[in-house]
């Protein structure tokens, strides 16, 4: 408990009568890469802006290092933000941009020059001191925005979808860069994105949000392999989500077909959601699996083939390196370990879940 | 080929009609003869006489001082107003912008008479308390600031709309106070708009006759009101010279106004 760096307590934020965040409780530990992940409008950016000091919550408190900073303006916080649209100062050159925060805090010229050198080296842009921001590419501008933030030695770096405007190749490169920078600096990164792949690649911990509630907190592996509800399963990666009935422990019924599974403790004949990842569906000769079906679609995705199999009157999404042509009769088999059972959500707005990070 | 010549001829005609009166004025200002009917040879004597006249020089001083002061005040007030309006919600914003636009569209003579009546009423009101109030340089300055305000707001607003607001937030984030963030980040970014507002105000003030005429009272003559009252006594060629100088002054300022945004557009295209 003592190493909580930031603690958000009962945060509620209302815009025009609409609750963007509803009693949000979340804490962040030191030296971690944390990602707030969710669709647009889920409250992730608002959470980040509350951390940065650009928004004040309507209810609740923000505790930073044991201190209440809820009403502290952004310029008094030891956090720095990297903005979505870079927000470099267009009338200043790169060195002046990076020096901005240091000059304001009254650092000596020698110190500032040293820091600029170090920061440019860290983001792999040495020698760019005299360039103007608009002569740089999007990826380079983003690196400068990061350099400008980290020279102030913040305890936490907040990143608001910083890779959103970059193309795929550059985005993947920057993901590795960000992990490297985080390890080199040894500070906490809080990262906001709607891109689940980005979140899975970089994070130590992912916080999945929807409609102002936290849906699940966990490591990338946990979130991917053990989604707690249908929203998380659907948002992270591709998945088959079927309504099912938990007949008894370790037995689930999906569309009148009995599948063995490993989950226990759901009770008898309880309606549940069943998640099966497309890569966990194994296809075989008809009659050899749990249920038979027919391949209805098939596309080539590079690493694997993606197929849709009609079985039990439902479409099953299947990913496999082995190709099965459309019209082929196949059987479906799923390893009991790969069947994920989830409680049905109580209402349309999934309940908030608060778990330890 | 013929089409091209027709186009050129048409353009020539337009420019001729636009500038013929001013051209005549400029030519006559160098005329050695007193009458405008006869060309008596080239001479600068009207310019010489112009700069020997104390009343004219006083009016010139008034005009320039007025233009400078009213432009400075209008630029500061207008820029602040534009920032406030920019941060309003949409509906309020459009209401405020219409309010700002009305004085600009209003007939100048109406504004002039309205100002005169206002100042007379204020004077009457103050005389009850035994305070003496007279129209003069101060009232003209107030009048000029008022009609300059909309031009400043209108030239600053588009720059504000282009501004990336997260630049301001980034400045706060890096430790700047709100004032520092404004002066070091926001103001340099909207500077082209502020400058062209200033230059527009300056020319509008140089140019104004109607409003000045109504609120100047007895003392404070500007060049335009001076020319008007001199002309009533009879046409003197000094006035041609004076008008020529005024035209050239306005022309130069307008050139500056038009060149500065173009330079900025070029920078943007460079991106």
C-alpha cells in the first residue's frame, strides 16, 4: 500500500449532465508502464487530464505521493504530459522547445544545454537543436514532445494517444522506443490509447475502461486470456462470444452442445457468456471433434488463415495456419483450458470492477 | 490573343476609373499655378507652404497621435475581447460576434451623432456635480477606439481559431503560469492577427472624418476635419498637397497590412 504513487479516489466527472467518470477508484505504482485502454468516450482521456491538472473532478480526490493535489494547477504538478497533437511551440526551435520548462524553473544555461543534449540523444534526434518543429516529420515531432516533457524529470509521464497520428510501421517502431525510454528513465508512464495491440505490446498493466467504469485491471496476458466480461473479451483481440449455460462445474452448454471446460463455482444451470479465442478453435475431420460444421468464409491474413465455420447455427471465427476451403465439412474442437466462462453483466452498463494493480 | 487584349483593356479601365481622381489630385498638388484649370509648371511650393502652417502641422500631430493611441488601445482591448469571445460557448459566441459587428456596419454618421449626443449628455450630467466637461481630443480618442475595436476582434479571431489549444496546456504543463503561457506561447502565435488589427485600426483612424467631425468639439482638429473647414473658406492648393500626403500614408500602411498576412500564408504553405 505504501508504494502507491498516485491514488484516484471516488472520481466523478460530469460534462453537460453526462457522467463521463462515475466513482472511479484506481491507483498507480511507481516505475510501471500503465495503459488506460478503451473506446472513445470511455473516460480514459478525462482520467489523464484529471491527473495532469487540466480538469478538476466534480467529486473525489487525487492523491500524489501522499499529498492531495486535486486542486493543484498543472504548472505546480511534478507530472508532465505528451499531448496527442504534439503541441510543440511552433515559433520556437527544437532547443527552445525543450528548454522551455527548464528556463521557467530558472535552471542555469550550462545545465539546460546539457539536458537538451541528453534528451535529444534519448529520443535519437541529436543535432536537431536548431530545426523548427514544422520541418520535422510527425514521428520526429512526437519524439521532441517526449524530450520536452522528460527534461523536467517528472515522476510520471502522461501520454495521450501519442502514436495516434503515425503510420503503422512508425507506430510499431515507436512502441519499442517508448519501452526503452521508460526503462532508461525509470519513471512511471501512464499511457492512454484505444489501440488494443499498442496496449498489449507496451504495458505492464492495462486498465480497460468503458462508459466511465473500469472493466478490468491486469497484465496484458491476464486481460487477453482471462477477460472478466464480454466487453473486455470483445475489445481485446478477436473473439467468439456465445451465450451459454453452465450446467455444472466444468461443463458448459453452448447451443445445446456440451463442452468440457475447467471453470468451477458458477452454480447449476446458470446463464453465462462463453469466450473462445479464434486461434483456440481447432478444426478437424467431421465427427472427430465436439461439433460438426461447414466452412462459410475464408481469407488469407498473412501469418494465418481466417475462416468462418457455421456450426450449431452460429458463425465461429477460426484462425489457423492450415487452410480449409469454403464448403468443406469440418469438426470443431476446443481445449477445455481455452474456454473462458464469464458471468453475464448485471445491466447494460457493466458493473465497475475494482481490482488491485 | 484578342481576348487577352480585351481583358487587359478592361483592367486598365477599372484602374483608370479608380485612380483618376486621386491621380488628378496628386498632379495638381505639384502645379505652380493657383487655379486648377491651368498648368503653371512643376513646383513644390504648396508642400513648402503646407509645412510652414502651424494649424496644419498641429492637425497632423493630432491625427498621428490619435491614430497611434487609438490603435494601441483598440488592439489591447480588442485582443482581450477576442480571447474572451473565443472561449465562450457557441451560442454566446455568435451573439457576441454580432454585437461586435454592428458598430462596423452601422452608418458612420449615426455613430458620430450618437457619440456627440452621449458626450453632451455626459457633460450635462457632470455639470450638475460642478465638473466641467468639454469635447476635445479625449472624446475623439474614445470615439476612434470604439470604431477600431471590431476590426481588431475580427482580425485576431481567425488566428485564435487556428491556435492549437494544447500548446497553451503544454506550457502550463511545463511549469508556466497562466500569464507566462499567454505571453510566451499564445501571443506570439496570434501575433500576425494582432499586428494586422493594429495596422487596420491605425489606417481607419487616419482616415476618419465623420465621427471625428461630430465629437471633436472646438479644439481638436485632425487633418480631415481641417481640410473640410478650409475647403469651406475656398479651395487652397495646400490642401491638395495635404491630401496627397494623407493618401500616400494610408497607401503605405495598407500595403503593410496586405503584405504581412501574405507572408504568413507563404509560411503555412511551406509546411
